[in-house]
C-alpha cells in the first residue's frame, strides 16, 4: 500500500468520524458540542483536499469517500441539529396539537438536498475552480451556528421561530441545487486582484465572530451568499 496516497483518505475518514460524532451529539441534544464537531469536520474536509493536491494523491476512491463523508458530516449532522431545534420548539406550542410530532421531520429536507447537491457536484464538470450552487460545508456551518446559538434559548410558544427555521431550511436547500455560481475559497496567489471577494468574506467573518460569537458563522455564510449574488450580477 502506498502510504503517501493513503494520507488524504485518512484525513477524509477523520472528517467522517467528526460528522458521526456531530450527529450523535445532536441526537443527544448537545448542540454546542455537535457544532464543534461539524467545525472540526469542515477543517478535515479542507485538509483532505489540501493533502491530495500537495501530495498529488488523487484517486477515484478518494473522490467517492469524500462525498460519502460530506453526506454524513454536512448533510445528516446539520439535519439532526435542525430536527432537535424544531422538536424543542414544537413542545412549547400548544396550538399545533398533534402536528408537533411531525413538524420536526421537515429537517430531513437538509440531508436529502445535501445528497442531491453532492451527486450533482460529482457529475458536473463545470465546478472545477468554483461552485454552482451552495457547497454543503457552508450550508452545514450555517445550521451548526444556529443550533449553537439557540440550544438553550428556543423561543417559548413561538410559531414564528418554527416557521422561520422551516422557511430557511427550504430556501437554503434550494440554494444547494441551484444554478447560482458561488466562488471558491481556493486561491492561486495572495494578491488583492482576483481575490477581492475572498478578502471581503474573511474580513466580514472576523468582524461577525468578534461581534456575535459563534452566531457570526451564520452571518458569514449569509455574506458569502450575498457576495456570490453580487459577483453573478457584475
């Protein structure tokens, strides 16, 4: 076995394990820990691509393993976070009656569309240097940030909170499979020219996280979407 070629797959497996841990923590109701495991999974997800490029260790198996890992870490895990949030919120709303038992299952739209996004990405030859549609790690980080923030502060008897979560889940899931171009964070140089949007995004991320803490991650993802729309219209 070629050890060098196995390194990227090992890093991918670490991302997969992190995603499994995130899903387990979400099902246990520990959303802050689930959030950190998704962040760790995202770091490993970036690392496996970096390792593959640095070591020139690309392989068909690595590509498939990466997608399977992403499905768990950035599809199933954030879906479980949203399921728990909806379940918590529905328990405080008396007006929905028996629907409270079924509303949380709307969260399954997240793993379903994440799977569709990953399948589309694997067969779409246009997405070599940028993305078409929202990448699943960004989508997962948004929900991880929301889960962390509202773990112990789900509004009581708030239909508007449940409605907002469902609407956001549907809209962001649509973005996953949309034809909207979105820029990648991969850079060929550190020059300002050609990297304007990336530098704006990084600056915004630092500002948001300083101001809002972990919720700033969600703000960063919204900024990423807005910058991608701006870039599309230029």
